[in-house]
C-alpha cells in the first residue's frame, strides 16, 4: 500500500528521527559538528527557523518553524546528505535512518513551552549531564552563554523572547515537566489544526485589563482570565512585568 503524503502547513513542528534499528548515527565530535553545520545550511536553504535542537547518539530532536510548506523537502535533503557523509566515513551502505522521520505539528502555546523544555532535557533524562547547559550538542548549550549564539539560532523563540538574559532563560528551562505537562504533549501532538500562536493581540486592551490592580491575588486571577481569553503567557508576562515562567506557574496552580 502506498504511503499517504504528509499534510504540511506552515507553523512549528517537533521532529524526531532515529538511526535504523536504533543504531548510533553520531559516533564522535566530528559527526555531531558536521550535522549541526549541515542543519544550519539547510535551514537557510529552505527558509526554516530553528528554535531548539538536541542531538543524541542514535537520534535527534528538532523544533523548527516552517513558512513555505516544504517540511518534507527540508528533511529529505538534511537526512540524505548526512547519510552520504556517514556511509562514506564509516564505509557502510544501506539505509541510515529508521523509516520516515516523525513530525508533530505544535498545536498550541502550552505545547510549545513544554516541548522546548522537553527537547533540551533529553541529556538529563539519559543521565549524560547534570545540567542542560553542559551538553554541547543541544541549543541550550548556546542559550546559556554570554556570547552571541550561532546564526542558525538567532531567530529562535528563546533568543527573540529573552535575548541573552541568562537568568530568565534558566528560569524557563528549569521549570519541571510533570505528568500534566506530559499529558498536554500527548494531547497536543495528536492535533493538526490549531490557532496561530503568533497572531497579533490587542496589547492596549490588555494593559487596561490590568490597570489599577495592586495586590498579587487579584493580579493572579486576572492573569488566568487573560489567558482564558486567548492572550499568550509571553504577552501577559511582558504587559505586567514578570517572567513567563512565573505566569506559567500561576496558570498551572489555578487548573
């Protein structure tokens, strides 16, 4: 039976790809660095924004933003060029990757926030490092550094949102992923259509919404109301002058 074509729409995608039979696809530093260089070139070639990545020995995770409905072309090019490099270097033949890559459309904002932490925390779950910033083959390795991030990450959500405010970046990534978050991942990953998380909002209306509120208890109630009305956690945080992780915790406590 012929495989059904993928439905490709613009937006954020979580990509996972594994080595055939879960075999190692990155043996040494040169392999990791070649793939990252190739990934950067491919993102530029196909007008893809790279938000997060994590390369493990036998698989990788990407969070990318597709603008032109060309996800399959991007992935086919990325995987085939790396496979040519790998097979030549290690004198092997045959398929390198385990079937087609897995992709999930990022269906809502809550899913996006959880997913970024989930991707970066892979080396922690595998007990390779004690802190995510110690792992050299994930995007958090650069997010936590004072110097400028590589070109391929300069338009990432983290850099666009927090710049190089290391404290706020750490606050975001150290939020625990609990069972409710994992349920959100499973639920959201099954969806195809979703509201545009980058839609423009009426900031002036939101400013008036919070105007005059003095005590935290009332503020927190209004944060939940604003979120239920469709305002993003990021926008709410910017309007009232607190961090997005703090807004996230307030909303989670109310649910």
